[in-house]
C-alpha cells in the first residue's frame, strides 16, 4: 500500500512485478504526480474524498476517508463555562500566513465571545514573536513550534484555525472540532485549496484563501461555530483493512482455481 510521494513509487512497482496485490491511499482531493501515475497500475485506490473519484478509474476506487492516528477524542458539545479555547495549527511545517494573521483574528473573536485561550503551533516561524503579537492583542496564548500530543490538543480545543493538509482535515472532522481552514498558498499545485473546498462542502467547517481573508466575517463565523459541532467521520483505517482482506480473499480464490486447472 502506497500513500503518495515519490518514495512510494519504487516499492509499488516492485510489488507489481512480483505479482503482489497493490493499492494506494490518496488523501487529497487533487492527487499528486506519483499517485496519478500509480493509479493507472494498482489494483485498488482508496480515496479520502469522493471529490477525487474523477481522477481515477471508478471500478478500482473506494472512498474510505483518511486514516488518522488512534486515541483521538470523540465528538463534543459546546463549552458551557470558562474561556473558549482556540487551536491554531499550520501542519508540521507551520503556516507563515496564520503566524501573522491569527492574533488579530482571535482578538476579534475574543471581542465577540469574551475570554479566549489560544494554543498556536508555529512550525518554523518565530514562536517568540508570535507570542508577543498575542500578548499585545491581550490574549493568553501558548505558542510552540510543534505539538507532540495532537490528541490532547484536539480534546482541549473548542474551535480550530488550520491549514488544509489532508490528514489535519481528516482529524478535525473525526473529532468534530469546528474549524476555519486556510490553504497554504505555497502548497504544491495548490492542492490544499481542493482539500478545503471538499471539507467545507461536507459541512465540517469553513474555508478561506489567504487572499480573501476578512477578520470581521471570519471571526463571526468562528463565534457561531464555537457553539456547534459538525458530524464525525467513519474509521477509515478499518475500512481500508476490511477491503484489503476482501481483495486478498478474491486473490486466493483465483489462485486456487488456477492451480486446479
């Protein structure tokens, strides 16, 4: 099973030459080059979104959602007391745009809702400078380059502002965390924009481009979202494993019939 990226091409091509069953997982709506090429050769294509179906042969695709880490919190309702908790994450590398823009957005959200706590994952950005921007905005914020325990961060938060990486969006949907997603303008082939559109269309949250950023409108949406939770998604890892087992059973049956002949 390949999950995209150029390093997955050689193992899958070798597996195919050895007669092994092969599959790819495509978490994004707009597949990358490696999966576009491998999709012509593999036996099965597991999709994170139905919006990606048009890119592959329909007979070999199955929409499963995106496999995510175990131990994530379940669905939650709105916080009944205490400050609203906002999580900001740009993915493992961080988002330079969110590092600049999130303090003013969350200050506007604080003005709408009252007390607000912030946990901001800055990636390679200057964590000290970002923390100072929050301080000047009058917000209590924990800023760190990397969040080691994302399950705990999701459980802590009431609302999120995030980049639109496929796994991040799958996790946000799975934990029913209302989210404003902002695709990285630097993402290859602008693939995060397609992810964000599909995420919003599934009613998991709202999205905006960096270009269309509007503090007043977006803080209003976040204020409303903090009082509601979107539906959770299915267990994608289990769906993929179950289908792989079915495909292997078919393969075993075909080998037995071939040996009998």
